[in-house]
C-alpha cells in the first residue's frame, strides 16, 4: 500500500523501523493521514457499528499513543519513558480486545521505543568529557583517573588513547561521591535521607543506596535493577570491579576489606542485585 510505504519511510528517517499500518476492515471508511514521527498509524474511523467497546478502546489508545510517538522528543529520557508507558497501556487494551494484528503492530512499536530508551541509558554510562590539555592528558595516561571506578577506562575527547580508571568502585563510594557520579550521567536523584541513602534512576535502571554507618562511609547496601537483558554477573562486576567469571551465585564478593553477600532477584529478562546488608526497600 503506497500510504503505508510512505509512512515506513517517515519512521525510518526518524530512527525507528516500521510503522502501524492502516486497518483494512470492511466496517471502516478510511482516509489516509500522513504523519511524521517515530511511529506512523493510518487510522481514521467512523461508523464503527461493528466494533464492541473493547475494540473501540484499543483503537482510541492506538490514536493516543500514535500522537505521543509523533510528538516525542527522542533525546528526552522522561518523554521516551512516558511514551513507552502509553504504548504499554495501548498494548494491554488491544490484548483485552483480542485484536491480533493491532497487538503485533503495537508490540513492534514498543520494542523500538524500549530499544531507544536502552540506547539512551548506555549513552548515559559514557558521560561527555571535556577536551584535555596535552599536559593533563599526559598526566592521566601516566597515573590514571581517580574519578572513575578501577577496572574501567575511557578515551578522552579528541584522543584515541585510553585513560585507565583508578578510583573506588560504586559499592565503595560515600553518599556525596555516589550522587556526583550519577548526577554527571543525567540520572534522576531522590533527595538524600538523613543518613545519606538515596535512589538514582535512568530508564529501566534503578540504584538504591543505604548508608547504615553514615554518609561518609561506603554504602551498607546497594540494590540495583539492571537494564533488561543484562546478565546479573555483569551487574555485580560493574558495581564491584570483580571479573564476571569470578562471580558465583550464592557466594559473597570481596571488595577492599569487605565481604559482601549477593542476593539476586528478577529473572533473565531483567535482573536485580542486592549487595551488602540490606534493610527493607527504601
């Protein structure tokens, strides 16, 4: 269908593959509506005498989600998250209506928006770094950067050389240092609790810090919900600096002078990890 092909081109140009096509049912009087944005839906409905309330709800949700996709600022994490929530609501409505074709198309849109949100999260893990003077670059290449966790590294702006990180691991950071780490990466931070605990969120990733021994001490507990599909061993490794191959289920990990118990939650679709002596959820 020519209209659907045009909409597909529109969606691809904006960074999402595919579109929501027109719905060729005899009870619709359709007129093409060309939109530009992240998803595209041709749906102009009138005289829906053959539709029940659940089907009408599905189509109304599709139109709402379509407009959200068109208007969405793809660089704004909050906007992408809000759009994903609308698409999830639409998907549930169409499942309730038993509309297989709509469910398939909405599910495709959901995968694309969720994948883009995941890409934004990955970008946040690599904060923009300023151009370094030749002297400062030489110093960091020689001594390492104490402001990022040991075991990691990065290429400074304008350089192909890798600066090694020599700083503390996330599970060793004081409350103020941990907040600074996540603030630089664009995470949403909760207000600190009296003892220093706080939450950091970005897309599907969640971090909850507890400081039972004071805000200047390492966290007594760090609870993390990782990005969907990330192995739990990788989550533990990024928090502790311990190689993923050395992380064993049911065994504590050693970081500095501490032995931290590891508790798993979730499933392979999205793991959560608790490190340390954790109290009830923040």
